[in-house]
């Protein structure tokens, strides 16, 4: 069994009201303190259950445990990115004048234009069936940015890709404020995107990505 928790809930980088009017304080508090916390607990609990299975050499539940670990761990990772991807001073588009020209160039190269990228990510997030995410990711095999449509937390993802901008399209992210209008929520999200954070993640993913590949 684990002596201490492997994963911990990160603190928010702002107060609950920082993202108004796009996301109200009640949603931010519940989303972070309850939903994100549940994924952290789920990941830690599953690691303990896997340790117990190893100790007892009891593998009957291995498929479910591995699925649970992927679900909860991916939920924890995506939410940890999500909070920092947003700021009350965000929005617009990445510009060279703001020190994020490399990201802006990569978006234009990968999607043809910022408008094309924005439309694709918006549609990917808004049309995810059931629960999921719209994700901008760095794909190291091609060196390009791609949009991924993630079901639940971990499906439909290129194995080497690194998420750098994530839009949470689960109902718990918006329902108290936007009701069933997921499209309205995704459209509003663009007003709080923290391009400085996205640019830092892009630079880090690009530097790290080359070392992940086994092909020359």
C-alpha cells in the first residue's frame, strides 16, 4: 500500500472569481475543489488497489483497474493544465508583439490561420459526444500542432502528443451557468485563454518531443 499520496490537488493560480463573467465563482469552486479533487483521489486509490493486487497476485480486476488509473490520472493532468490555460486578462489571439510569436507562427503553419484553428478547436470541443475535451496538442512525429477530440479524459489521443491548450466540455464545467448550451460556453472560453501559458507549454513540448521519438 502507498504510504503517501502520489498525486495532490494543485492550488488554483487565481481566486474563484477571477474568470468572471465567462465562468462564475461557484463553477470554479465546485469544479476545482470537488471534481478535480475526485480525480486526484481516484488516481491515488487506484494505485493502492494495484499495489494490493501485486502483493496478493490477484489479477482478476486488472482490466478495470488499468482503465480507472488512465481515467483518473488523465483527468488530473488535463484539469491541471486547464486552470493555468485561463486568466482573467486573457483572450484575443497570440501575437508576436506579446512575446508569443513562435506559437502564433506554429498555429498559422499547422492550421492555415488562427481563424481556421479557432474554428476547428471550437467545433471539436463543442461536438464531443457525451463528456470530453477539445485539445490543442504538439505532435512530435510531424513537429506540428494538432487538434484532438478527447472522449472522457483519455480516448482518441495520439500517443506521443502533448496537450498545450485544453477546453473542458464536461457538463460540470459549464452547466450551472450555461445550462445545456455547450457551444455558448466554448465560444466564451476564448475570452480567457492565457496565451502566455500556452506558448510556454508549446516551447517545452517542442524541446521535449524530439527525445520521445525512437525513429531518427
